């Protein structure tokens, strides 16, 4: 019989929320960075909030997405501990 991996539990609402928030913050921050660059080359002074979004949004978004990865790793380890000890899957 082939080696079949055990089914992992579905991500919880916290994990899913962290991932969606991280992707949204990163996307908004990237758009703000592009806007800052476009306005810079158009010889216009961008609003300070665009600088703030591009400076702080990317790291915060990536930290949120990394948190999702760590939560998934914890969920996988917890599922592995719940398996029967004699089961070789």
C-alpha cells in the first residue's frame, strides 16, 4: 500500500485571518511604494502617509504571513502527535 499522508485539519479562522490580513497589508504597501516612485519621478511630493505605508506596511505584512506559516507548522506538528504511535504514515 502506498504511503498516504494523514489529512491535516483545516486552518482555523485565526490562521486564515492572519494570512488574508498579511496579503492585504503587503499589497496595499506595494501599491503605495509604486505611487511614491511614480510621484517622485513626476517631480511631485507624495503625501507622508504613502511613505509610512511603504516603509512599515511591507515588513508588517511579511511578519503576518510568516505568522501564518508558523501557525501551520504548529498545526502540522500537533496533528503528527495525535497519530497512533505504531502508524508509519
